[in-house]
C-alpha cells in the first residue's frame, strides 16, 4: 500500500511573493508565476488527514479541486496564523455546506491551539456545527489512532517559546512519514526518544525557511540544517536507504527562486517541494 502526500502550500507566513514585498525573489515570482508562486504551508495525506490549516486553505481547495469534506483529521503544529486559521471551521456544516462526505472532523493541537480555536470561532459558531467538530489538546510524545486507522505520534518542535509546538509522525499501512513545518534543529534526546518508540521513516518533510543555508540554533531551518538532521536520523537508525527527503516552508528571505533551489539541492538528495506537488511512498 502507498501513502500519498499532496503539498498544497509550501511558503512561510508571508507567502511568496510576500504580500507587501518587492524584493528580487518576490518580483521574479510575480513575473514568472508557476512553481515560483507559493501559498502558506499545508500537506494533505491520502485525501483524509491534513497537516495545518492556514488562511490559504480555500485556494488550495480550488487549485487542487479537492473535496475538503473528505478530511476527517486535522493536525495543527502550532497556533501561528499561517498554520492555524480556525475561522473557516464555523462553515463546517449547514447552511454553509451540504452533502458533506464526512460530516465529522477531529482537530488535534496543543493547548494554545485549542484556546486559539475556541476564541476565534466563538463569535460565529453555531451549536449545530460545533457538534460536528471534536477538538483535542495533545502534548509532545502523545500517540493516538484516527478513525481511519492512521497512527499519529506528536513530537516536540523547536519553534515558539512558551508553546508546545509540534511535528508529527504519521503511520498507515506500513508507511511512516515525519512532517516538519515550523521547527529548528532538534536535540539528540528527541531522536533518541523516536528510536525508543521504534519509529522508522519512509519519507521526511523538513522546514527549509532559509533555503540553502545554515540557521543553527534558531526556530527554523535551512537545507544545511536539514542535512545535519538527516545525519542524526541515520545515527539513530530512524531512516533507511530508500527514505525520501523533501524540503518545504520557504521564505522569500532565502533569496533563491524555486528554480535556483532545485538546481542547488538536486545533488543533495533533497526534493524541493512546490505548491501542488504529489509524492507517493511505499
């Protein structure tokens, strides 16, 4: 069995071109279009499990001709608006939606996400729609299984101080992926714990906000940081010779176009994600 990943959006918070920006990277994106245009980061797994819910979700549905109502599980990494835009959930049911494929949806995130979700939706949330949404607060290293049989492990990201930001390991039908969105480099202790949990990844999607660069101890990564994380994973036996490595969540501040990133990373065994990119893992 295969797992399908659809990279709906691949940008950092400001999008690309960035909303107010006229830098060379943004100017090139506006002129060139195509894969140079990046919306906020979001990944769809097998049409039913979604990683993060940015304000660009509507356009992702249109651009990819999705039945969003097939999604029964949403995994939120943290409460920043480009990853957690809960206002859309007030529309999850009649009179705003009819003939939904899955009438119920479960949202997972940390306690800050849960608080943000409730505050953002409270003014307009109808009781009938509220009943269609289950909101679960989770902590790092919590594990659970979705109704569709996806085994999820929440792992600690390195991002916002004071918030338990998360990355997620997702396993289904013998395939396991690890999905970073916002995170800097992780401590060895986290990888040791992954090994204790017997996790072994067939594909990994890395934060690459800073492009072909090393960001070091910050709350994001560049591809050189991702390469270092890959080596750690090899030491802890978390990957194998056929593991796929993907870079996503790019900022215009990396000062490289998509075409330049592809050219730079092609010899580093990294796939540079673009909006609408599909990969299958088996």
